């Protein structure tokens, strides 16, 4: 027996003063089965929506809305920091002039930073403001990127991402500090090619671009170990492969230093190439340690308490083998 067999249409009772108009044909044409099915569908849809929220899945439209939200917040943060950078742009430019002033003291020629156009001073201050805004607001827009990709990462991926970010920032800052240290020497070498009884008039925007190029090049060069460790953890390149290609790595380090440092002198070139080689071999040691850790983890069946036992047994077996050989 279906629910339509027991269906008896009933008209609701109305008060005497009620002016509501009833449509009897509409009441008779109603199907309670369709109403029950629609109610069941609503319950199923609610359960699906709840399960989607719990599982963290999002539709394409939701991803685009989240991306637009994070992008707007990032741009807003950079804009606010750029306003602050504009306020302090004059003091920042005085700090940026220090390598040029220091190198000019050792030169006999007249050296000066000039503004070639009518709006060049405004352009330089705006560039400095934007640069300071991007640097100062780095934690803000980096957090927005992290908040966008974080829901799609597993626990292990989140841990690795945090480790890579925490190691990239000090390495980049260390490379930028080395660039700032060697800037006076680089400027002195470049301006030293000017003949006697001549003046060195350097455009302000060209000077700022030169400093930015040197700083970013040195900073990115020191991110090499982060890339190497990332490729090893993903299983793309092993530590033995990195070690076998050490000659090629040293050659590429010196080529990169020669391209990144426009001075071409041996001191500035070695100041960038030698630290790159040092961090390269340091990254190889980290990759080898990671691979040994993964081997121990497999042998110990994922139990941390067994790691120490396995290490002790391996050292003991090596000592026994040495004694047997003797």
C-alpha cells in the first residue's frame, strides 16, 4: 500500500472572520509522497554538506572566493606598509647612499648621485616605498599564502613546509648581509675605471636597481641548500648524486657569481661563490642524514624507541668485525 492510497485531502478550518481564500483544486492536487521525498532529499543534502565541511573539501567557487579574499588582504597589507615606506623613504635612501659615499672617499674624481628627470625623484621614492612595503609586510602576505594552502596539506607536509620556511628566511638574510658588506668595494671598483679629471654622475634609479640586484642575487644564492634538501625529501635526487656532481656545482657557483656580481673582481666573486660551495656541501650532509634517518625509521617499524637500539647494534657489530679482522 502506498501513501497515495491513504491520502484524504482535508481543508483547514477557518475562523469566521478569516478572509483567506482557499484553492480547492490546489489542495486536491497535492501529493504527500512528493512532500515526503523532498523532505528526505533535504535531510540527505544537509548530511552531505555537513560531511563536506568536516572533511574540509571545497568547491572550485569556494577556492576562488578564498583566493580572492587572501589576495585582497595581501595587497591591502602591502599598500599600508608602502605608505609607511614612503614616509621613511628619505631616511632609507640616505642609508642606501652609505656604500656610495664610502667608496667616493677613496676616489679622486667627483662622484655624485643625480636625478636625471623631472619626476625621477618621485619615482625613486616610490620604488623605495614599494620595496620597503613588500619587505616589511612579508609576514602578513606570507601568512595569507599559508592560510590558503594550509587546508590542503597533510600533517607531514605542514611540518616540512614550516621547516623550509624557517630555514629560508635566515639564509636569505645572511646572503643579503654579505651583499651589503661588499657593496662599497664593488662600487669603488666600478667607478675606478673613470679616467682622471672626470666626474662620476650616477643616476639614482640606476643606483637603486644595482643595490636591489646585488642584494636579491646574494640572498637567492643562499637558498640553494633549501632546494637541495627539498628535492631529496621528495625522492627526486639522492645525496650520492649531489656528491658526485660536486665539480659541476662548484663551476656553476662561480659562473653564477660572475653573472650576479657585475664588478668582475676576484674578491667580490669569491665572496659569493665560496659561501655557495660551503652551503652546498652542508646541504649534502643534511640530505645524507635525512636518508639515514628514513632507513632507521623503516628498520625500527616507525617506533622511535628502537632507533637508539639499532644504532648501538650497528656500532657494536662494526667493532666486532674490526676485532675479527685484526
